[in-house]
C-alpha cells in the first residue's frame, strides 16, 4: 500500500469523527440569545475536542511527509491511533453532559 491511501483513509476517519462531534451540538428551540447559555458546556467541550483532533490531524500529516512506505506495523499503529481518536465524540458528549467531573475530564 502506498502512503497516499493510508493518509486518505485517516483523513476520512478524522472527518467523520469531527462530523459526529458537531452533530451532538443541538441548537436551542428559542431564537433568543439567552437560549444558548445551557449549551455552552457542550460547545466548549466540542471546541476543545475539535482542537485536539485537529492537532492530531496536523501531526499525522507532518509525520507522513517523512514516510517513504507503509508496512503492516504502520497500518496497525495507524488503526490503533484512529480507534482511540474515534472515542473522542463519546468523550466530548460525556464531558458536555456531565460537566467537569473527574472521569469525563480524564477521558
């Protein structure tokens, strides 16, 4: 496999992760600005998670600039990374709902 296919797959997975995170943001039913106040924790959690995933995407891109070829070990390592990053929407939703409690923050 060439590195371009692995980069494209990883980019797709990261795009889906961000899409799932943003789908958890529900708009308020009211058109008033004050209606946004209850969803501030969810938005902050989303913004932090988006930044986290974005940093991983950027680092992944820079790392693959140095890669000349892909073997089985690299594929497995990349899948391992993508698996744990795919848990980000869950952690984001939990943090947004539970607030700054110990386990959601740790996750």
